[in-house]
């Protein structure tokens, strides 16, 4: 898993590259928490265009980050999910917490 | 005559082996000419089953084995993932959507739901000597390409 990020117009853009499963979950969780701890943005967009694989462990990671940011009133949006990730998001209702940006 | 083939591998219940398990089954299933979506569904179900072994089967630091078997019968794929761990106390509860025995660990509790959604059938057998998950999926036969 590789995580790239940038802040533009008070939006934190995060690009997840690789595979999000149990093996990469701890690293992903820690890296996102470090990025999300910074005060210089008011909205987060997680771009999944380079995420090759995700299972339900990834859902747990994303919901955990949502809970952290909810306390700070910072919304998280999902961009460019694969059709496979989309299937899991719809099944778990993740879009009700993190809407998809079209 | 029925087409029949199988493979079986055993590996340690470590998360680093999840990717190996996924790729192993996907590579083996390619001989049935599945679609990309079908392969992704199978890989995801395998990942969920192996993750359960890694996270739940061996609660102590000593990790045991996971055996991954894949059987092909004509257009039917059967994946069997088994461990020799502590077993699942209540299988019905474990299969409920959003149920997790480790809520503090940020688990979604959707592993079995994902397996059931992506495969045609999922059976779970468990006792205090281990757990076996057996999943099947029928591969749609690709339409024949007309030549000439």
C-alpha cells in the first residue's frame, strides 16, 4: 500500500495505491490518522482510482477514520471506486457515511 | 466427460499470506476462462476467509496453519479454507451482517456477508479443533467466438 496526499483549497486529497486488506490495514490506518490529524483542511477526498483490491477489512478502516473525523465535523468523500469496491460499499452502506463524489 | 482438477496449499496464518492466497486461487481458476468480475469475486471471498483464520483462529502469538484447497469440476469452482484453530462458538451469529467479536479493532463484521454475496454458496463447519469454510461459484461459460 502506498498513500499519497496533498492539500488544495482546504481539501485534503488522499490517493490509496495498492491493496487494502488485513495485511496493509495497520499501515493504512496509521498513515491516514497522521494525515487527518493536521489542521489545514475542512474536507477530505479519498481517491480509490489506484486501489487494486479491497475486502471488508478496508471497510473497517474507512469507518474507523469516519468516526475520528466526525468528532471534528470534517466530512470524507470517496472518489473513483472500482466497480468491485462499489459493490462492497453499497453492500455495507458506506456511502451513507462517506458519499461518493461523481 | 467431466473436467476435474484441484490444488491445495498450506501456509502459516499470517496476514502477509493473504495476497498469496488470493493470487494462488485466481491463477488456478484461470483455466475455466472466468470473467474479470468473477475472478475478483472469488479473490475477495478467499481474502475474507483467510483473514478470518489470521485474525480469529489462533488467538495466541503462535500461529498455526491455513489450508487452501481449490477444486474445479466443469464450470464449478469450490474453494475450501480450513484452519486448526479455536473454532467459532456461534456460527449463526458470526454470519450476521455487521457482527464482530472484536468491535474495538475496527472490524466491519462483514466478512461472511461478503463471502455470501460474491459466491453462490457458503458453508461453515466449526468445532473446538478448527474451522472449515467451503464456498462454491459457477463460472458463466463465455460465448463461443465465431471465426470467419
